C-alpha cells in the first residue's frame, strides 16, 4: 500500500498516511483536526541491486560519508 506524506494547511503538521482506493486520502489533520490537508511531493525509495555489496564509508562500517576529501564513492 502506498504511504504518502501530507501537510496541514492550518498548523503545518506533517504526517504520513496509507492511501488506498477504499480509504482515500485522509480527511483531517491528526494534530489539529483541520480538514484542509495537502499531499506533499516525495521522492521514490531507491531499490537495491540484489547481488551488490553494500556501500561503506572510510571506516567500512556505514554508507559513504560524501566528504570532499574522501575518495571513496561506493
């Protein structure tokens, strides 16, 4: 089921909601109860190649750090 991010027009509360054909978009903000909510634009989740080794940082224990002095790209 698709999970979308919504924002409230009244209190600017940001919340996630599952949206299906049956449930539709949320009717109210869970924080203040306002009926004026908008769907926010998000990026799709990045998939992973099944047989690829996970990328690591310079220490080898996490994702690439992205520092300009670090030559490691993956």
